[in-house]
C-alpha cells in the first residue's frame, strides 16, 4: 500500500526552502496528490488543476493562426504547459521558470507531467525570471532569438494581481511594464493570466490601458472539502 505522505525532494532556493511532496487523501480516492511548498507556504498542488488548464485553453482559443509560438510563465507542476501542447497549432512552447529546482523535478520526471513535457519536442524549458524577461523586449523570452515576438503569453505565477509570490513582482502590474511585455507579442497576440480570485475590476481597467480587448472568465470546479464549487479566474487580453 502506498504511503499516505512522502517528501520527494527539498532544496534551498533564492526564495527559500522549496519542497516537493506526494500524499493521498480519502476524498480523492487512489489519486496521488503532488504539492510544492515554499517555506511554510503552499505554492502549488495537483488537487485542483482545472483553472491552470483553462488558462491555456481559454488563452489559446483567442489566438488566430497556425504554427504558434507560445510562452508559459511559471512551470509549476506542468498542467498549463501540457494543456497548451494539446493544441496542435503550437509549433514551439517556451516554459519560463525562475527556479532551477522546479525544472529539475520535471527533467528528472519526479512529477507525473515531466515525462509528457520531456517527450514533446515542441517544449523547451527556459531558466529565468519571467518578470525580468518580460520587461526587456530587446532581449526577450527566447535566449536563442533576441527580440522574438510570440503569438501568446500565458502567465501563472502570482496568486492574483494583488497577492504576489514575491513582493518584487508587484512592479509588473503597471501600464509601463505590461506594455513592455506586450511588445513581445505579435499584432493580435494574446496575453492570458490566472488568478485565484474572482475578476478584479481595477485590474481589468489596468489591462485595458495596454490591450485592445480584455475578457475575464470565471472557472468553477468542485471542491470536496467545502462540498460546493470553488472559483478561479482567467484574464484574456488581445493586442490591437
């Protein structure tokens, strides 16, 4: 019988101690739950992944054309990236992740979706800060092609536009820095972002200072701990 809890790995990082754990809970049956903690804070979990997957499906649904070049900001447990790769139009996917430890877990296939990402030749891991690369359009997200423009940028790093994984990320959520990131999108390109909260009217107004069209989607999923649906949101923005 599998153990109910196992710490798979724990390492120091620039943001603090980061650990990968696996557990089983009766409410989820025989499914393994993977989770990542950063210090004492739960960073990500495979308990509920519907919204992370919806970030890709909703974001890419707004993109026109084929042979798409797409950036995913934040690797996490891989759900956003794998959902993106299910779109046959994608020619290349760059997954930007600041923590080498998280990339290593996927390359070493310590997490289930590592095998999927490693086997797909369209996928490439980029070690670096999404926020630093977003604000430097001259260099950009692709270390092999300076100034490259993309069809979509999908972001899942902070908990929401006002709740940050790292306080230094706050400066990204301004007209100036969002506009710098948008320079790396093609005309008609899409920026999409996940949030754990319902849509924020103030953030929608901020996005509209940069993007021609802004849509907010509420993603619902059943939460067995509460016995009812929980909600996250996905913002989808189109560059005019």
